[in-house]
């Protein structure tokens, strides 16, 4: 019976005819969600192990032989591929001498520390398997790298091809980071991939705010494959875990005509923050250094996140009361005022969040990400103020007004508001785009506009509710 413990699938067998002792060992294993096969005779185990060899077998020293069959003669014991531990108790420990010359993982004695002994053996075996898997993976990777190096050395054209790939990756990521200064990283990445002529298709998965779901941007592009959202069944707190990567890979393999390559893009967590799938037909792309692209994209994402975390505009934030005072000062200055006011209304987004009470909206994550992504895009001379959750006011020097307004319009169109709802599939058709508009300089005028905007949205919501009620009433009367 196989189970997963610490990420390693481990199969355990017990070889003993003492049912009481076997039950004690099985109970110790079950405490840690491990189920084991029990064999009472050596010949039964011998046959079963030829079909499927267990990762660990716990052998009672009383089962070292059975007729002409001896445990030490088992072919997997002789070639060292079978991992086993010998079990004894006070009445049978004299038989331990029959294990001389063998190389067990451990010796287990039936006493008060039985549970601890068994789990120590299990953990040791798990670690051995993990290291063996890592070694095999490293050997495979080294083999691939050595083969590639040999090809590069023996064929100059291959070296030139690699140099061209490397230059492509460097330029690709340089342009990506430049674009990212104006828009979201994923949107910038999709834009760059769309223009890459050598590939046929691509798609990307990232975690939602709760870490319980893989989501893909709902964007229409010729080569882009929007993946369906995947509920993971458990929270991924340190990036996209291995089982979630497997689920994403299965979806990608089903959607792409040709099996895509997967790139794991890290930004500092244990596991990747996003996984990128790329499909291609050109044979030359088989030799493309995808691991270099993966590493370079990860570096770009890390630099972006570090840049966002810097306090770029702490001096640019104005408290609400100072913003109101500024409005009145600008009103008195009239046309001579040095700045102009742009108001970003978040009320459409707030209305959608209020209606979707069963679909959690992550307010803190939204505001943090919103202002972090805005960092570096605003001119240093622009001031801003948060007027509750409803409005963000920007005080922009008039010589920068046109350029700053264009940047804000582009930013609010491209920002992924949907990502901050727990189930984004429920709100894809909702109109929640914030509204950007010029604002006259006057605190009193701002309050009137604010009150009117709230009233308009309340009336629209009430009108919609009455239309639904009337429609349902007509259905009932029919």
C-alpha cells in the first residue's frame, strides 16, 4: 500500500507471523498515515516482492529462513536494492546473530520507544529515496548539459545559435522590464510572447489571493491560451506547489496540440509564483535554452517585486485633510494654480464587491498591489491622496497633466481587478472598471460630486432591483 509522507511515496511491508507484534508495528505506522502489507511467510513475501518491491520491509528475525528458502538469498538482498530493517523482542533477540553479514537500514527492538524507532527508520528511508531522486535528476540534468556542451564544442554553428538565443533572451527580458514599468508583469509578458514568431502558443497560471486556486488572465490574443481556473483543494502558501504544477501541466497538455515546455518563474518563494507553458513547432526550438529563459524571467520578476517594495512615493502621499486644504488653495489661485486634479473613482469596483458578498474580495491585497504597481509610474512631482475606499485624488503639475493622465488611463485599463475576488469566474462579466475624471479645485465641489456619485449608483442599483422584481412578478402572474 502506498502513501505520501513528506512528499515521498513510500511502500512498506511487514514480514512476521507474530500477529500481535505485526499489529503493534502497523499501528505505529498508521499513526502517521502509512499502511503496510503484512506477510506471514517468507515464500509469500518472496513471490510478492518479484511483482513489486517495497521501499522498506520490516523483517522479524524469526523469519530469516523457511525450509530451504533463506532471506539473505533473496536476489534484491544480494544486490543491495532491497531496504530492510530487522525486528526483535526480548525473547528473540538471540536470533540477531543470524543477521550477521547483512546490511539493514536499522534494527528495531520491541520496547516503549517502538513508535519512535519505526518513524526514525521511515524518515531515514524517505530521505534516502529523496536523495536518490535528486541524484538521478541531477545526473540527468548533467547528462543533458554535457551533451549540449559537447555539441557546442564540436559544432561552431551550435555555439552561434546558442549565442543568438542568449542575446534574444537578454533583449526579451530587457524590453519586458521596460514595458513592466508601465503595466503589470503578466500583461507585459503576454505582450512579448505574442510577438515571438518562433512559438505557436503559450499560457500562464498564477495563484489567486487565497492561494487555493490557479487562475489565468482573461485576455484575448491570437497565440494565448486562457486556462480554466483550478481549485487546488488546499492552500499554497509558498508559491505553486508540486501537485498544483502537475495539475497545471495536465491542463496545458490537453489544451495544446503539441506538448508544451513549462517554465517555473520564481520571485522569492519556495515554489514558483507562476508557471508558463510555451508550445512550438520549429525543430530548432528543441535546442532553445529554456532553463536560461526561466532563470532570466525569474530575475526580472524578482527585480520588479523588489522595486515595488521600495518606498518610492511616501513623500507624495497627502493625508485627506491636506488634500482638501490643497483644493481650496487651488480654487483661490484660480487659473494661476500650478496643479490640476484628477479623480479616480473606485465606486464601480466597490459596488461589485458589495453585491458579491459570498465571493470574498481581498481589500488589503488589492490596495497594496494597486499602489505597489503604481509605484515608479507616477512622476515624482505628482501628489496623491486616498479619500477613503471610494476615491484616489492625483494633484498633477499642469505641465505633466497630459502625460500623467495617459499613464493613469492605461494603468487602470490593464490592472487585474478580477484577481482579488476569491472566485473570479463569477465576476468576469461585471463592469467594475474605475472611472478617471478631471475635478474642479474646491473641497465643497468635491463633496457635492462625491454625494451625487453615491446617489447615482444607489439609484441605479435600486432601479435594477425593481426591474428584476417586476420581471419575476410578471412570470408569477403568467
